C-alpha cells in the first residue's frame, strides 16, 4: 500500500514553492540527457549544475566572485 500525501506535506510544499522562482529551459531530449549525465558526473543535480554555470558566467563577465544580487 502506497503512502498518502498528507495535508501537512501539501502545506509545507506550498510554503516552500512560494519562495522559489522558476525558469524553464527548452532543449532537445538528446541535449537534456547529455546535460544530465555531465551534471551527474560532477556530483550535482542538473538544476545545481545549470545555476553554477550561470553564476560562473556572470562572475566572469562582471569580474565578481559571486552572482548574488
């Protein structure tokens, strides 16, 4: 018998997501699989890998250590 998604879990998820922004990235299925495998090899999720890559690019272009606003 599977677990039920409790009201407390739903509330916690809603609270968490209310503070999160979302960006969609559209790529071919092949590119997605490639990016996922590269991220996995680096010991990261695809999301972490993409964020790190963006922050590094910003830092390089801005000459800063961090991409924090």
